[in-house]
C-alpha cells in the first residue's frame, strides 16, 4: 500500500475506530466525540500508528492519538497562541521570532493530529497548502534579510505534501538564498513511515544543508518500519534530530526517557530537545509539573552521556522565546508560578500545575 492510500484510509471518526479496528473507547474518549456541536481540534490517526497501541486503556501511544473530553477543559493561563507568535508574523505563514531564523508554515495538514499539539490554532484549520504568492513573499523576505540563516518548515506537517510540491517550495527558498539552511519539522517518520521513500529522500538531499527534526516521544513508537524510514534519511546524508515533548502518562518517568533516548542513539538520531509542555488551550492533562521535569533531568544527567541527553527547554508563554531550563534561566517558585528569565533578561512566569 502506498503512503497516499495509507493516509486516505486514516481513522477520522469514532465509528471507524470501533467498527474497523475493534477498539473500545473509554468513557472520557466517548464524551469527547459526543461534543460534536463544539469546535474541537481535528482528529485523524493512521492505521499503522493505531496498531502500536497495546491492549491497555492507559497506553503511551493511545494517549497521543485518541482525544479525551479533557481537551475541553481550558485553564485561565492557557492560550490559543501559547508562544506569542502573532506579533512576530511577517505574513500569515511566515514568523520571524529569532534574529537568525524564520518559521514557515507550509501546510495545515498532518498525518495525525497529536492530542498535545501546541499549534492547534493553525493545524487542521482548513488553510490548505501555501500558495504561490505566499511562497514568493517568503522567498523574497529571506532574500532581503541576510541575518536569517535558517528557515524552518512546519505547519501542519510538511511531509504530507506531495514530493513535487515540496520540491517546488525547497527550490524557491534555495533560489532566493543559496546559503540558507533548511529544517523540516515532521512526525511522519513516527506516524506514517511509508511516506519516507526513495523519491522523497532523493529530493531532500538535493537541498543540503537540510535537517529533519522529528518527534519520537516513547520507545514503543520505534518499530521496524519507523527505524527503516529514519535510516533511509540518514543513509542519504540527511541528519535526523529528535525533539521530544515531556508528556504526562506517556514518558514522565526516568525509565521511559532513558529507554527512549538510548533507542534513538542506536538509530543514529540525536536527542536534541526535551520540551516542557506549552500552555496551549486544552492540553493541561498532558503537562508535567516543572518541578517534576527538573527532577527527572537531574536523574537523567547521572544516567546518560552527553550524546544521549537532550536539552530540557521551554518556550516561554507570551512570546518570551525558547530557553534551556537550567542555571540562571530559572528563578524561584512564586505565587505567580516559576520565575523564568529569557536571553534578554526579561522575566516570565510558568505555572506549577
């Protein structure tokens, strides 16, 4: 089965989950789907990824792909734009938050809509693929702003685009700036590994330096198929780095994280970041307390080499930017939450939930 057919046959309704897969929904999952009169984040999960669920109600794979009614619980400190990106928009799809890099949202489509997604205000929003004019605007901006060294393709998932479309985007960016470094943010190797084929890898390697930033969150996501997909990229000279998210009920133990990071290194994938959960609306049931996250990292530093250990980081709410959660960046726990300082010395607060 080709990747396009596999994507078209992804489960998108509770009826398909039950009738075609025989999965039994929990009460919380059923309640989510009953709230159809409300707006909610899109649901889609490829059959391959769903097959990784073990016969347990509490499962790290299941928790990431099947929604629960907890998504309708929005805390006062949660935001539709948790990273404060709106004020850094050059256009609807181009964001220039950091001096040396820009974020380019090339599609709103994902193969799977992860239930912990922080960009749920864009992904699955019926905005479709970047237009020719939007691509031209982005290319011109990159050409004119020489301080920009990297462009990060995101969305949505760029690798849901057909290879010819992706080739057109990459070509336009490279024509604008031959020296530009490209990052592709994707969960495709994890959730739809069949998408990584010879045509795609041949296309991507033509635009070196190009890096694939993926997101394995649990060792159960590392299978023969996902390993093969990553090996195809790496063997083609395309570096693959992992940006995991610390998630309650998924990977919030020392053992889970140690097993994940060791498995990634064996695949030649560098554990790059471990992100503290962003304050996206409806995701509080996934967030691990910052206090626990810091304790986990202390334990991991005693167990892992520098090669296996990622940087524990957070995107500060309100547009403060990304900071490592160590040293002078972390202040004390106050009534407002954790006092965190960004690179410019400004103070932000992150709740201790």
